[in-house]
C-alpha cells in the first residue's frame, strides 16, 4: 500500500532500472567484441578445404580398395625381400665361420710346427671348390696291412682317385696324427707311405686308442678347413664301403643344413671297469643300467658342413668321453640337428650284404658287429668286396 502512495519514489526507481538496462547492454557489446573476434581469411578457408577433401574421398570411394591393395602388395614384396636378405646373411655368416675355422687351423699348424698340407696351399691359391663329401678313414701306425687291403678293394688309386675328386667331388684320405715323439720312426714310415700313395691326411694330434674322441674332433676341424664339402664322413679301416651307394644316400639330404647320418643306437652305459667300452663317467648318465642317448655307431657316420664347422669353432670346449661315437653324439644332442637312421650304413658281411645286393638294395657299409668291424679284415675284406661290391661301373656312372 505504501509503495503505491509514493509516486515520486516510484519515478526514481524506474529511471534507475532504465539506466541499468542500458549499461548492461553496452557492457554486453563490449564483451562480445573482445571474445568473438572475426576469423582470418586463411582460417575460414580451412573448413572449406576439408569439405573439399571429404567430397573428393566420398566421390572416389570405389578406388580406395585398389589403393589399399597396392600398399599390401608392396608390403608383401618388402617382407619377401627381407626374408631373402636374411637367408643371404645366414649363408654369408656360415661361409665366414668356415673361413675363420680354416684360418685358425692353419694358425695352429704354424704354431705347433706341423706341416701345411699341399692341398691346402693349392685350395688357397686356386679358390675353394665345392665337394660332395670327404671320407676320412681312421687308421693307426700299426695298420699298414689294413690300409693296403682297402687300397686293393674299395678305395680307388692313382688317376682313378684324382678323377673321382675332380668329376664326382669325393675326397678319400687315411686319417692319422703323429707319435708322442714327433719325427720318430713311425712318423717317418707314414711319410714314406704317403709319398708313395699320396692318400693321407695328417692331423695335429697324438695317436692313442684312448684319444679317439680327440682325434675325431681334430679330424672334422681339419677336414672342414681343407675342403669345402657338403658332408664329412668318418669310417674305420676295417669296414667295407661302396662309395657310389654312400654318395647316393648322402645326396638325398644335401639341402638340409644340419644332418647327422648313421646307424643310430642306444647301448647300455657300462660301469664295470674290466669290461670293454667301460664308461669312466657313467655317473653322468644317471642310475646303473641306464642307456646312452641316441647316437650313430662308430664304424661309419656322416655329418653336414654346418655341424663340422660347429665342431671346428668350438673344439676347445667340447667334452670328450672315452668312446668317440658317444662323444660325437653328445656334441650334437643339444643342437637343432636331424638324426637320420639308415641301416644301409651298417650291413653285415656275407651272406647279409650279399643277399641285399642281389635284391637290389646294395649296402653302403659292411662289417661284423661282433668284431666292431670285419673280423680279420686283412684276409676277409677281399671276400666281402667280391660278393657285396657295387662294381666299378656304379661309381663311374653315378650322378649325385
């Protein structure tokens, strides 16, 4: 009621309200001009450009899969090239390791005063050629008659042996070290025999029956340094071998990088000291009566180049067991190696190998299990050769 009566006060109040409204409007204009600045021309063009790009993409949707497809194809090519480069690098590393192994072996020969093979000198001057296999015949100073019996049966001689090396890529050598007294009478006898036949590979190794594991290790290291071959074979000097059949067996595995070929066995670990093949470290194989891990019998076995190179590079840290076939098996058991069990590498003497030859399944190696070789081989190897040999024509016509 009092508010209606106060007409003057009512007029003042209305003027203040009008002034406040005008002031608020002016402040609003000032605030709006500061916050909403006009965009630059370049900024205005950006949304238009994006819309233009979007319209181009929308118009060209049908071509997107083609562009994506080209990107995928290029990625596939890059992946393929990368894989090929990796393979090439692996081969290069393997070749370098082989050359390093050869250099180490040559250096060891110089340091130890051992003669350098003429074949090694020739290979260095003319470049290393590729061979199918190197066959190393393990022999001893006292085994002259055994060596002669092999020369008269399955091992080619003279020009025929050279032709075998040049045309078939097969190297065959008797493998022997030196005596405890280097340059003694037995060493001179081997040198004279080598001058006559030229079929020895001399090792930087002291001969001894209990040192066969060390000799095997040195053989592979020396052979891979002298010759670049696909396979390296070790055979005893009381075993009959058909070279062409052996070459055919190995050539079927030539594309595999790491292979270990032989007659695989797993014999008992013998802990009694007075028995043959006694194992002084039998405790490493567990309880009494346990068996060895699977490995090739020692009469004949073959390994690929990569494995021979591995042995050469690591020869100073590879453990030697008393039995050389067990030692080789232990060196390879922890590697990514394919074990190939081929019973043609351990046939018996006639009538076993004879029956198999007549049936068209010629044996690569023959011996008597009871003697761990051909019993009385000097007298009996000729009979085995006559009945179980593949014939000279088989080697001449063989194609590996």
